[in-house]
């Protein structure tokens, strides 16, 4: 009888050594696979933001060519401005004239643009646009709050070359808002790095 029990245990059970070996293999695989997966997810997010900002930049340029003015809000890329009511980005309180409004030939993008902006994965491009003028140079700025620092670094490398470039100059600029990431998609525990940053994409324009 005892021999039969021993045979059953040996047939259906695992020894401590076997269990520890399996756990060790799982730990090694996790150490290799999880960082690789995290990196690929971030690369995918970076690529999505890059494609979106480039697409919006082109749409803004087409809007300008058609109406001779720049939009003050991304919603104007899909909804025609109202003469005397809809603000353009040039100056404070400047509205589109009736001529400029009738020249609108949109939509200029197929993206779904809400009052909050354009959703890009787990981030959002703000609908409101900013105009920044320094000396003779002028930019329209797309703001993307709460982007993970590694993604900001990736985008800076893509657009500004990284390395010696600065987070406060160039096409990609950001300000660290010191908020810990709580997204589960980043595969990190809540309230731990990577940190989130306020990202801005600068589009050079002709002065208004």
C-alpha cells in the first residue's frame, strides 16, 4: 500500500527542486520579456504621438492656405469658423472675417476632435492652440499634458536629434510636472517612475 502511494506521488506530484527550477525559469523569462515589452509599448506610443502631431501640423498648414489665417482651436480643422465669432490665433479677440470663413474647405483631418482635443493612446492633444512669438520667430504650439518622460525623450530624439538638444528649445519641449505614472499600460507600479511631463510640439509659422 505504501509503495502504491509513493508511486502516485511520484507520478502526479512535483519535487521542491522541480518547483524552484520552474520559478527560476519564470523569473528569468520575466526579467527578459517585461523590459522588452515595455520598451516596445513606449516605442509604439512615441510613434503614435509623432504621427498625430505631424498630421495635425499638416492640417493646420492646409487650413492656413485655404483661409489665410491660423486656427486657434483644433476643432476648427473639422468645423467651419463662424464669421465675426470664431477666433483665429493671431492676436487677442481676432475673429475670422466673412471672406475668410467662406474660404474654409475642410475638414482638414479625419481625426476625431472633441472639445477636449485629440486622444492619442493614453494621452490627449489639447484642443486649444497657443501662439508663441520670440523675436522674429513665431510658433503654434500643440500641448500634450501627462506624457511619460521616456516617450518625451524618444520624441525629442526623433524631432530634435536628442543628445545635445534641450527640453526647452526645438520642436519638442517639455516641463516636468512631477506626477508619478499610475497607468497600468506602462507595466510599472502606481506612484513610481516613469514620471509624467507636459509635452509641447512647436510648429513654425509665418508671423500673423
